[in-house]
C-alpha cells in the first residue's frame, strides 16, 4: 500500500474497517455472487456510516482509484468489485426504521431485501423488493427493481420517496421530488451513475403476513399445452396476480415425484398480492392446469420471498439477461420451450429460463416520471444460466446469447438495466432518455468517477458542478 497515499489516515478516519490484501478475511470480503468475477481490489472500505462513504469517495478521488460499490454483491456483471481500485462496501449501513403509521421505511444502503422484509412484515407492510433475499437494496432500487408485487404496486424505484446520496465531490445531498429533483429522477432507474445512495426512504403497502402463493411443476412434455394456457389467462387477469413461468431442473426434494427429480420441467410461480381468501378464485384456473406438484397455498410473505433462494447460491458462475417482450405470441412460446429446455440442462441444476408477467402496476407510472424505461412491455424474458467450471464459460455464455437472439424477433428491443451487458446500456433507456441521462452525468459526475456500473458516459469537457 506504499504506492497509495493516506491509507493509514483513512484507517484512522473510518468508523468501519479498511481491509487490505494481506489482512485476514480479505478473500471473503472481496467475493461476490458471480464467481466469474474473481477480482482483487487494492483495499476494501467496509463503511459503517455515510461519513465513512464520504471519506472513501474522497480517498478514491484523491488517489485516482477506480471505485466499485457493493450493497449485496449481486451484480451478475461483476460491477460490485474491481481490480486494483477501492471497493466501497456498504455492508455496515444496516439501519432500518419503519413508521407503520405513515407507511414508510428508511433503509441503509447495505440492507438486504430479506432484512428489509423481516422488519416491514412485523407491521404487515412491504414494498416491492428483490426476489432473492440476499440481494442488496442499493443496486436493485437504482436499477429499477422488479419484485413479485410489482404487478400491483410498481417498481421498487417507483416507491422511493427520498434518498441520501454521496456525490463524486464528496458532498451529501438529499434527493426527492422537492430537493435535487433531477438527481432523484436519475437514481430511479439510472443505476449507480450519479452517486452512492447511503439511505433509501420507501413507501410501504399493506400485505401479509400471510399470502396465497407458491410453486407448481409439470413434466416438460406438457409445456406446449400449459404455457399458452397460462398466457391466455394472465393476459386478462387482475394485477393482483403475480406470476412467472420457468423451465428448470426439478430439485431432488421430497415434494417432487421420483420420476421428475433431476429432470427438466416446467415451473410456475404464483402469488396473489392481497387477501389470500380473495385470491383463491383468481389462482384457481392456474391450479386447474393439473400440475404434478402444487405447493400454492397460504404461507408467510417472507417465506415466499425466500422461495427461490436455494436456486441462487453464491459462488457459481452465472450469465443473465433481461429482455422485454410485447405480448407472448405462440411463436415466442414455441422458441422459448425449444431452446430453454436444452440450456436449462446444459448448466447446473440452478439454471432457469424465466418469463415474468409484468402487470399494469409498472405501466401506471408515466414513462418520463423516472429514468426507468420500457414500462409498456407485457413480459420480461429472463434466462439465468449457471455453472461451476471455467472451462464451460465460453460455451454456455454463447448458448445463452444464441437463446436471446432466437427470442429477439419477439422482443421490444429494450433491455432491463439490472440484467444488461454494457454494450446494451442505451437499449435500457432509448435515445431521448439516454441523452437526458448524459446531461445529468455531466452535471453530477463529469469526470466519471462512478464508472463501474452500466455506465452512462459523460461528454468530455461538458461537465458543470452540481448545484448545492
């Protein structure tokens, strides 16, 4: 560390911890969800307060260090860790404050969705959040945030009331509809391009603690019958019906019949976003499709939120995409079933090829209200390919891309930012909104200090200081 000035001073400044490559625990601290990204930062600033984040940002800027920011470490593109720079780890910012009367909650930038759900469900409240409980609130919210309840209540970023943000120059600002409104617009769907959010304030909605929800499974040879029937029903279903279809490998669990264990199968995830008794009649037509496994039943909302946790273990290699579909034609379904089965079988049993029904809760927000885009899509196509051995990287990434290309004729051309490779960032916004985001980047981060993200590049020389 002799070549980076001020490390000792930074250590003495932080309430949290500075972890260096020779320190015990460094390897654990640098690991992220996707094992493809085995990077070694020069130092890790595990922050415990907003002041710590300010100190880390100032240190990075002063030493011309690349910055990676981690909330939960679930960036599949590996953007929450770096080589040779500084990893600003928000893991110590864990404070959660729930105001059940006002139906709001404040959460530190290092809070995980399982922690947030546990705190808000004590009051039978929630906000749409991550579908894997170890996902951090940070990147999920700033990238938009599709949750199981988004069909009814919109995106996570649609439920953001305000945010505390550390800017590239080290200043702390509050962004809301009344303060730094342009920044507030940008952090709702524009990713981590404009600053580090150290606290989020969310709007909460009544739900739980018990919901009608769960998983159903069919043999893969029934997919060509079940998926069109699913589409025909959900296209006209109320927005309280949250659901997705997936082609996956049936787990070796007790609830799975022996003949289906370890076999490629069709899965369906369902939740009624409301009173379980009211939801029974809405979900009944899906249960009537005759699954061989039917676990759709009353359960705690927190249990449903953790339903797919076992399929998302840390330490596997992974490649994801998120492509929007305008409708789900018979042709799209045929290609999906044809290609998904082979790709699901090619990786580990954790691979799953998903189509989410989005719902009108997302479309109810005007497209220009936030940086998030493509609110008019009906479905989100989300292939998740996972494997263990580096020798499979090239083959399985290529197969995933080929699958996406096969589905491209049915897509809107738009992409979901949180699952978007860097070469398709413009596709996440469209040309007009992208230029507005570039102007915002010019204002708040003209030197692109925050560039390890789905980056919106500023125009060289066009920057101006952000107004106080």
